[in-house]
C-alpha cells in the first residue's frame, strides 16, 4: 500500500467517524427526553449571583476596611 492511498483512506475514514459523531450529538440534543442538568433558573440563581450593580458597589471597598 503506497503512502498516498493510505492517507486518502485514513482521511475518508476519519471524516465518516466525525460525521457519525456529529449526527449522534445533534440527535441527542434535539431528541432528549429529560431536561438539561443545568437549567437557566439554576444558572441565574447560583452561578451568576452578582449583578453589575453589586460588582460596581463592591469594587471600591476592600475586605476588612472600615466604612466612614
């Protein structure tokens, strides 16, 4: 088997594997029977508790500093 034929056949095989994987991933997303493990409500409540106002208000204060 020469080098060119090996490269072409390996590339074709990898393209088929990527195509099958992409199809399986898209099918899993669009036909899922259960809700996602992390919901939007959970993200907003737990992962993003700071709003821009609280970040701006806390930016000028250092931990342990006394307020006048």
